[in-house]
């Protein structure tokens, strides 16, 4: 099962700025795989750019989640695709 998680909590000034710029309720999105690895991209803070961290993060109630049913093979393919994105800069225009 792949989880796509969207952050809507209060956050900081940057979080609120992202919401203003995108005209949406969310400021961050992450993808978490069954093995605990999660993928995200950030334009500020400790992790700038695209990263994958395997830490089995537990998300607080300020995250909405969508569960995507996937076979192990499909998850491996998705993780393999994402590995090619690691290290790329944050896409400010794509936001």
C-alpha cells in the first residue's frame, strides 16, 4: 500500500506562503511506501531538493492521506522511478 500524504497544519511563514502561492489548502506532500521509505522534495530547511528517507515516520493528524493499493512489484517500480529524482533541485515553478 502506497500512502500519499498532504500537510494542512498551521506550519510556519513558509507553509502559509506556499498555500497563498498555490491557492490551496495544502503546503507539503510526501509519498510513503510499505517498507517505511518516504519521498519528498523541499525548497527550504534542512532538506533542500528531492530526498528519500527510510524512517517509518508516523504522521500527526495534520496530514490527509490517500491510500493507493499496489502490489510489491508496483511499489518496487515506483521506488525505482523515484530513486532517479533524488538529488534534483526543488521545482519552484512546478509548485
